[in-house]
């Protein structure tokens, strides 16, 4: 559930909803083709990962699915840096989205959802977010075990 605001922010910020926006590791950023700027930042997150490496090409949709399905922290960081320009800016977008959704007892401190003193959500907010998310057919499809898949390395 911690990844759902990331998915919503990506969908709103990237042209075409972010599902087919290409992501590759290269030297120049672009809104049409997302580029992971620093593999070290994404890879250094640790915990669950899809093991992003320089030269990989993934769509924003694939990064979102990796973050949602596999809890891939490197995918969440790559997504945040592409969509927000930086992790901090993306976290700001997530907090704004949480406020817009009426999540009063939620505050994000990072895009990967790992523990931080100012990263929290109440059971009530998580339930509210789940109800909102499950109204979205794209999210339901992404979480459906019959159709869900993560990018293959």
C-alpha cells in the first residue's frame, strides 16, 4: 500500500499517464524517455530490488509494477527521480497527493517506504487508500496475481 501514492503521482506527472514512458539509464534527462540519473542512489537503497543496472530500459509502468508487486526499492527511487526530478521533490508530491486524498495521519519521508522517523500512516489511512486504489482498474490489474508481472532482468 505504501507504493500507491507513488503510482498516482507518476500517472499524473508523466505524459500519457506514465504507463509506456521509457526509462533508461543515460546521460540526459527527458520527460518523453525517463532516464535513471544515478544507478548508485537507486541500487544503494537495499532491501527488495530488481537490481537496476546502467543501460537497463524500463517503462515507468514497469517501474511502478516492480515497486507495487515486488516492493522493489530501487524501482521506487528510479521512478521518484524520473517523475519528481529528485527524491525530495517526489516525496513532496506524495505528501500533496496524500493530503488531497484526505489521508490526515500519513506523512512520507522517502519514496521507497523504508522506516524513517517522519514516515508513517495510520491503519485508517491505509484502509482509505486501499479503497481508493481498488477503484482504479489499472491498479487492480497491476495487483492481480493472474496478470501481474515484474520486469525480467
